[in-house]
C-alpha cells in the first residue's frame, strides 16, 4: 500500500488500466503487421470489400447459421475478418484471444 491511495480506492482504475493495456497491445500488433509484405493486400481488402455483404453475414451468424463462403464477395469478407483477428489475437481479454484458447 502506498501513501497516496487515490488509485487503489478508485473503482474505475482497473478498467482504465486494462483498457490502456489492450490499446497498447493492438497498436503494437498493428505496427508489426505494417512492417510485413502483405500490408498492401490487407489495405486493399479493407478498402474494397462489400460492407452490405458483411452485414448480411453477421446477421446470419447472429441467428446461429453456419456460413461457408461461396462467392468472391463472401470470401473477401471472411478474409477481412481473419485479418482483424490477426491483430486482436494477442490482446488479453479479446474475443479472438479467447477463441485461440
């Protein structure tokens, strides 16, 4: 226990510290991804995928349907999801890190 206990008794401090750690991990992971050769293809996918198709896929998944990508637009959406999972995989407490466990 330290003399100044303002952080120790603040109810929001653990949440703020955890959020800061997640932001730091995602930023570091993103910067590592930028240094790789596939960065240009990832940015092209992010800029050019069909957002309405992604919305339709998300709605079907929310209803519990199993989706297998068949069209090129669906494959592009699933690749964008995999790219985002790559960044979120090392963040403690993220859904992707739980999926990897």
